[in-house]
């Protein structure tokens, strides 16, 4: 399917204190870069929002600024050349190319839109016929995307992995970070031939946090590595994590002197 992508990356982000939400980093990339990576085969990537160094895109601004998603869609759609357009929010850290491909596959009539776990349409996570959107916008005077897009009756698509998840609060951002950690853990386990069920991620994170705070930051990854060596050799006691956590909690300069004989 030949398509362009319009990503809405403006807004005031009031619940995040007015920060540049699409510019926030998750897993070493900005939220906007993550969304852009979900449409790698788009003919044109059109970002409605302030220009940034990454991703490479055509950046446009709605007038007036802060007018909401409908004016933003108008200005973004004016730059679309393909018959189909992916309309996306700029703050969806769990969105992947496979999710957009699934929307393309399901789209018929006016298009397709993701629905969340509660069955609610996520209007900034969809694929649409560009000419249908233009016609709908021509006679629309409201401010709601739901009011604009709902009557078009798109195909509703439910997908695993919560690709529609967006970051409106700091808790949402923390959840996005934890999801990246889960993905990384799964990849490392696959690479090393480890059963992911054997990895108590939260327990290890608590241990490294305690070591970093009580001893030194570099000691945290070193401790995790040494624990892994001991477990691989079969020499680690069953309560190894608890012992190491307690050891880190009781670490003092006096402890260091006793160990080194200084």
C-alpha cells in the first residue's frame, strides 16, 4: 500500500508540565523517533510540530498554534501526496512497524483505527484514505477528532502489545521505560539461551539499585555480572540476591577497610 504518514507532535503536554513530550527519550530514542520508525516505508513523513534534528521529516505548523488536532490534521494532510495516510500521535512508545502493517492490511472503506483494551477507538493511531479525510474536513467545523473521524466508520482493529499506548504522565513514561527493559531482557535471554521465566527482573533491579546507592554506581552492573557467574557455576546460594542486597545495605567505609586491611 502506497502511503504517507502524518504525525501530530504539538500540544501543550499540560500533565507533563508543558515539556516537549514527543522529544522525551525512551530507550535512547525520542518518542517522535520511535513513532517515525514505525512507518519506515512511508513515502513522506510529515510532522505537525516544531522542527527537530531527528527524525528527518517535513515539519509544518498549524495556524493558530495550539489549535488542537483538527487544525493540525488539516495542515498535515495538505502535504500528503499518497492515496493513503497513516495518522499517528507523536508519543506512542510501543508502536512498531508490524502494528502499522496490520492497520494497512485491515483497512477498507475509509480506513482502519486501533482500539484499546476497553474497545475505545484511538483516533491518532489509524490508516485512512486521504481523499476521504479531505472530504470530511471540508465540511467539518468542530474541534474533535472523534466527531470528524467517527462518522467515517473505519475498521476497528485490536492488536496485542498495546500499540495505542501514549505518554500523558510521568507514570506513563516510566511504564514505557519498563517496556523497553522487557524487550531488551527478552532479546538478551534469546541470545544467551536463557529461559526468560528464570529471570526475576524486578528482584535484580532492586539489587542493583541498592548496590548503586549503598556502594557505587559501577558496582551495580559488576554485582549483577558476578551473580550471574555464580549462578552459572552452581555456587550461588538460594538466597544470593537477599544476601547481596543486605551486604550492600550494610556497606560502610569501615566494611571496606576490614576487607582490604587498610
